[in-house]
């Protein structure tokens, strides 16, 4: 019998506890039915929450599936520990979306908006890899038939879709800009201001308006502390990673190397 109150005690906000409760229900089904259960697509923070619970339970094993190793959004499959992970049926489908995009530029937002416009929930869609002439989209296996039948246009451009194998995925090159900078402190607003090139006042407003995420989690306190390895993102602005701390400047400011991904 799972003691939910104890297992969820380290989760402090409602969103995390709801996710934790959902994961524990999946674990209970695995233990009782000896079945294979799967989550929807989760971001890295959500997966950390889920795995903090999964790893506490004896008799189960898990794997993460997102189409490729560095996928941002992945599903977690939970199953009895006597099953081999290589024998677990895949929970995802990978589709190639092709159309005449030479005359109408389409973006990640266009592909995502088009598929969600079919009535599909965001958590059923994984990463979307956009190339010049096509896109590759990772979706939940159970919605493939519906998508194949109904997904016909992206930003008014007629499309054709086909299912492809993982080996056929083409991972786009990420555009990265290195930003050497100095900050007075490791506050979120100070570091984000340097990384995104905005004033601290503007960044503080964005933070308070729920537009900024720290490690994929919305943070509303501009004074939140950040550290090396953290990832700061602003809606529609890209991401900044704190790559390296390089000591102090002559004026006592903290020297950082930031990486901005666009």
C-alpha cells in the first residue's frame, strides 16, 4: 500500500503535488496489475518530480522516451522490474511534416499551434524539430492515427505527414551566443538582465508577471538565487544558461560566462 501523504511530503506546490499524485496512481497500477504504464510528455522539472517518487518504490523500473537522448520533453514508462527495458513497446510516434514552405516561413510556434488546433492537448506532443523544408514532430503513439487523418495544414500551407524511425531524426544545430559578463549578485533578475540584454526593472516585471522560468519552473521572485548550471527562459525570448563562474572582478563583481540559446 502506497502512503501518498508521506511520499508527497517533499512536494510543496499544488502543480507538483497533482503530478505526484498522478504518478503514484500509475505506480499503483503497475504494482497491482503488473502492467506497463506511461505518463504524458514531461519537461525536465516535471520528470525530476516524477522520478523522485518512482525511485522510492521497490519492484518497479522505468525508462524515459523522447525520441532522442537530449529531447527536452519525454514520457516516462513505468513497469515491473522483472521486465527488460528493451522489450517495452514504444510509447511515441515520430512524424515528418512536409509542405511547400519556401513561400511562407513557418516556425516552431506554427507547427505547435496547428497540431493543438486539432484539439490535442499539449502534453501529448513532445519536441518539434524544425528544418528549412520540413519538421519532425514527436507525439504520443496513441494519437498517431488521429493526427494522420486530421493534420492537413500548417499556417495555411497544405502538408503531408509520414511516420519515420528514430534513426531518421535530424537534430537541428542550436544557435548559441557566449556572453561574458559581471553581476553584483547571483539574483535571478541580475543574471537574466545580463543574459537577455534588458534592464533589471523590465526583467523584474517579466518575473512578477509569470513570464520567466528557472529550470523549467515558473519563478515569481526576482531575488531568487541562481547558480552554475541553471537555465533561465523567457517566453518567446529563448534561454540563458549559467555556464561558468569565473571569480571576482577588480570591483568585486561576480564574473560569469552565460550561454544564450535562440
